């Protein structure tokens, strides 16, 4: 039986902004990206709810 898919905010734009430390595509840190599959569903849901507000931490010109 295949394992269930894990929800992810990844949009396959994997570039980390040096100033904020956030991915320009999903707004996660490298640590969060690396540990994503080990997080519980609750931890992933909490983090996904927080991600949109992180966009403001990145200079607008870097987001294109």
C-alpha cells in the first residue's frame, strides 16, 4: 500500500534568499525544508498557515 502524500507548500522555485534565509518559492527555511517529512501533520499545518506572512520579510524586487 503506498504511503499517503504529504501536503507541501513547495512550488519548485528553490532559491534561498541570503538576507531572510527563506526560500523565494515557499517561504520556508532550509531547516524546515529538510525536516518537512519528519514533521507531524499538525506541525506542517501550523507552518503552512504562517508562510504567507513571511513573504513580507523578503525584498519585493527579489520576488519578481
